[in-house]
């Protein structure tokens, strides 16, 4: 049988890459294009598999034997094996509501208080539209870090405004303690700014609230590795994925100091959960064949270079929280993979990931004026915090007090 393009699978690979790059939209021309590519990718994959099966069958009928027959049938069976492994990741009981112990309810109340202060009392906070609110958020978060038992320093930098000759001062808030292995750093971050027009309860007061709670719990841990907390400025547009993004500034300066960053993870839009079927979507429609379709889980997301770290972090997190945890490591070009403060680190070769409720792929009020505190599930957020505490202990080598 003559070779033809489907035999190598390159058409399938190319279709998937294009599907990953196309912007995610619910309706309109981009949504129709993604649906078309999804269908085309499936057709190409089936065609490739059918061609491999036909070649293997013809090889066997022609009297082939030994390594030749084995190789032909491996070409047929490996896609089925991969599909089975991926499908198995979706198996398991659906997560129920987390237990409501007194300690967890107290934690939920503290988390809700932080979210309320940032989203209601301070509100929309960004340097280009509401700089006074952004400054108020800095003062509030710094005070909370100090109250949690940490010393805080300000990492200042300038950003351009419109007109471009104007400059504005921005700040990352940094708190850190060195461990026994002083040169090995674990960095945990969350951005405190918001997109224009939104109070940002889920995006990202929820992440800041969890970070402050973890800081309170870890203030007196004996550390093997050094631990640093960073509240980042300017994660949102127009600075997103630019050199003026607060996490890009911090990553750049840390590596200029030749710091050895063992792992970095960011806390991003953590508070919304729904058990309703169909509430979870994905940047690549094919993903919903093996990931849940209800938005009641936590995602651990990184790039391909961080895959090993992502998998280990998700495994540890899943053992310590009552929420379901799913992880994925994909090329950074896939929509959403690089959409937070971990991306400046993995672009520089640091193992990095984000923990997230998947934001716009689940949350209907993403980047809107309706991103308000009552939308969040604080008991589940508290359960996630318990799991993150266990994950953090494993990363820094902390011992129980």
C-alpha cells in the first residue's frame, strides 16, 4: 500500500495546533471555526487510524511475520491505548460537598472577609483607571501580610501610560524567609489588580485571600527551602504578557540575581464551583472527552516543560483536599495555559504552574462588573486552602510544628 499524508499523522498534529491557537469564543465566527477544526481533526485522526489498520492487515495477509507484523499492529493499537489512558483520568466518583468543620468555617469566613474588602470596599483596582484604589489594595495587603507574621518589602517599577511620556509607579509586595537550603527558592504568588470595569472578587481577590491565609499558617514553619510570597501588580491588560507585568519584573530581577528558583506557582481565580453538568468548557473542545463537564474541580495547569512538576503537585494536592483535582501540561500557545503570573517564569526555564478554577472556561462573570463576592463558594475555597497548605509543606520541606 502506498504511503499517503495521513500515515505519518502530521495532518492530525497540524490540525490540533491550529485548533489550539484559534481564540476561544462561545459564539460567532471564531466559535464556528473552532467547531470546524474540531470536526476536521477527528476525521483526520480516524482516517489515519483506518489507514494504519488497513496496512497492518494487508501486511499480515501477505505473509509478514515477526517484527514487521508487531510494528504494524503497534501503529494501530497505540492510539487506542493512549485514548484509554486519557479516558481513565476521567473515572472516579464525583466530588461531594466538603465537610464543614469549625476550623474550615473559620477559614471560609477569613477568606470571605479579604474578598469583600478588596472587591467591595476597594473595588476595581488598576494603575490606568483607578490608581488610588490600586494603592489602597497595596496598603491593605501589606498590612495583612505583616499581621500574618511576615516582613514585607516593596519591589517598585515604572510603567508607561497614555500618552506614553507619562509614567506610573507600580509595586509588587514581597515577603520571604530563608530556609536551611538558603539558595533554593519556592515562590508563591497572586495578582491583586483587576481588569477594567470589574471589582475582581474571583479574579483575583480569591487568589490573594488564599495566599494571605497560607501566609498566616506558614509564618513559623521550620523551612528546608527558602519561601517567598509575592502579591503581583499588572497581571491584567494592557500589561498582560509584557515586560511591565509585575511577575515578569520579579522573574527578570530574581534571575538577574542568579537566584535558584526550584518551583513557582500562582493562585489564580480560585473561588467558583458548580455541580451542574455543562458548566465547564475547555480551550480545545476535544479535552472534554476526558475531563469533567461540571465545574466542580480544581485545575493545575502548566506548560510542557513543567509537566513533571505539574503532575506531582496535582497528586499531592488531590491527597489533601476534598475537591477533585485535574492537571494538564500543554504547549504555551494553547489558550489559557500562559494566562497568569506563572508564565514569565516558565518562559525562563523555571518549573511553574497555576492553580485555578479555570476562570472564563467556567465563570460566567469573568472580567465583568458582576464578578462580586456572593458568587464564590468559600467552604470549597477553604478546602482547597487546606490542600494547598499540604502541597506547600512538601515543596518547602516544612515540618509540622
